[in-house]
């Protein structure tokens, strides 16, 4: 686990601030394609990421993690809410006005092969963002690409190869080199190791940690593997049906989870000790449809602790203990609601 730094204490100014970010998709049908409903992919999500910090984002498949990451990058347009990058609002910028910010906001995608152009050589893939942002030309680009290959653990003789000639781990290293090429400040890592073998996962995660220390990078790390998230993250946000239900430091969340959903996720993580005994919290039923959301708390249909209030009143994400936010009626305490955007 990465120890908390100044970036996670709230003393540093946030690099990225997201407030009440929402993304809905219309469900259309019939002959004329009329809207018949709305998919609540992301609903009023707020968080912040400081310089040099990694925020892990976890939850079941379909909870909105990837959509949230794409919306932060403006690859998907938000329905509502605000995105502040170094204090400047970017959620309403046009394509041309957004261009200077795209250099500082990069991504590493889940499928390392699908995210690379199969017709381009490795060197050109890494050089392309440098050329796009006009940061260097000629020999400077070649030197930068060679340096990036070395940084991510690829050899110089591999620069002439095509993506199909690399292994899965090498392709992901190539994707990381491409993300680093324009010298970004924040990288959204969308399940960057889920398609890799366990041994290769460890190599890529350690590479990301080393690069963060060297370049002062910030990460929004989207994943479903809690062991990986625990290793790389300073703080962790847990999503359920489009909303963050718990947000805390990695140590606090893994040591003392406050939301029943977080408790269930952690109880499902395998323990590498055959003699260890741990209480399993098994959730009943399936995740409700994001089109027809349950009334009250979205988790109450599967929560073993639900009571009458949960079925009618939607809980607010608020501070239950210092810097530990949770949206659960079980954790209601008489303290002021904390600012989500400034952890």
C-alpha cells in the first residue's frame, strides 16, 4: 500500500476537481426512436485528485467506472456537473479550446491491443502525440521516443515492430509510453492490468508507481481487482449504480469499511492463507437496472442491514470519521457534511 502524502491530506490544491458530474444515456425505441427511459450511468459524482496522488475507483461491472473516467477526459460529454482542471472549468469548452488541456490529460486503456494502431510501428505510436502537440521535431522526437522506451522497459530494437509483434504486457508498456509522451499531469488508467497475467500485472503496477514518483504524475485508477487497488492507491472511491458510496484513504477503507457494499467487496477478496477465517458477506439478488433505479438508497435491495428509511430516503455522501466519507443511513452521525471536492 502506498502511504498517504501531502496530496491526500487536503493541504495541497487539487489538480482535478469534479462536482456533481452526471452522465445519462437516453433509451430509445419504436419506429421513430422516441426516448423511453434514461440510463443513469454516472449520477452526481464529486471527488478531487491532488498532484502526485492516485485515486482508486472500484465497483462491480456496469457501475459507471469507465464512463466516469471517459467523462473526466471529455471523451464522453457530461450531462451535468462541472470539471475543474487546475482551477479552470473545462467541461463546457469546445474542441479547439479543449486542445491545450488534452496534453495534460491522458489515458491508458484496458485492452492494450485494441488501443494501438495496428498499422503503425511502435516508435510512430509513441511519437504521434509529441507531433500532435508540436513539442518537438526531428532528432528531438527520436531522442524522446528512445528515452520513453527505456523508461517503460522496452528495448530500442523494438521501436520498428508493429503491435502484433509484442506480448500483452509489452503492448501495455507501449500504451503507457504513448500516454507519457506529451508529458501529462494526470493519467486515467482504465483497468490497465485486467487483461494481463498476474506476474505481468505486478510488473506494470510497479512501473506505474515508479513513473509516478519520477514524474509527479496523478492517476485515476479504475479497477475491479481490490488487491491491485490497495497496492497502488492513496485513496479509494467505491461506486455502486453510478454513485460513489464510500471515499476514504486506502488504509481506512481496507481496515474499517463503513458501507455494507464495501464490506461485501472486501469480504470476497481471496486471502492467501488456507488457515485464515473471515466472515463472508454475500449479497442477495442482482444489481438493479440503471434505467429503473430503486427508490431510496440504491443498495437497499441487496443490503442485509436495510431498514425502512433506506427504502424511501436516498443517503447523502458525508463524513462519518475524519476524511472518511460514506453514503449510508447506518452511519449517520451528528457532524457537518464534509466537502467532497476537498478531501
